[in-house]
């Protein structure tokens, strides 16, 4: 949790000029799928609740990075497209991710990184098992 906050803080410092309130990764995903991704699909890709994604998209749209267009194949859906402003910003965001990732792993051996990633994966699986147990108790 502390590492996550420090990472987001460093990213925020690098990208402060964009003023998009930590929605950098969501914007890169929308850009990657430009015009092909629905709000629901974005929520699924990011593992976030749809109501949270609506707020993210609202913010990105208000800031001029994203637009919603009705899906001609299914008028109930909105497809997400990026603006020219976003197309200029996304390479900067990706460069910031690369810089921070390089900085955060500096002086850490490949072996240490493998152990770290292995432990994180095991912790994630443990949480998944807890979640499954808790959901089973609710049924």
C-alpha cells in the first residue's frame, strides 16, 4: 500500500501538467483501443466498478481527453475515443511510466525482482481465496 501510494505520487509529480487526477493508466487503455472500447469493457479491463469508470470518463471528457460516441451496433453502449490532446499526452504518460519503473527497480537484482513478484503473486492469490471463502459464506 505504501509503495502504491509512493508510485502514484511520483507519477502525479511527473504528469501534474495534464491535470487528470491519476487517471493516466485508464487514458492509455482508452487510447490503445481508440473507438473500440465501451465503458463496460473498460471497467472489466481495469477491474473497477462501472460507476467508478463513469466518473473517470467524465473527468477525462471534461478535461478534453476523451469523447463518448454511441455505438452504432448497439445504441445502449458508448464507445470511447481519444482526442488529439490525448494522443499527444499518452506518449508522455507511457514515458513517465517507463521512467518511474526504471527508477523504482534501480539497484535491485533480477533475482530479487523475481522473488518480489513471486511473493506478490502469492499474496494476490491468498486474497482471492479469502474473497471466495467470504462470498461462499454469504450464499
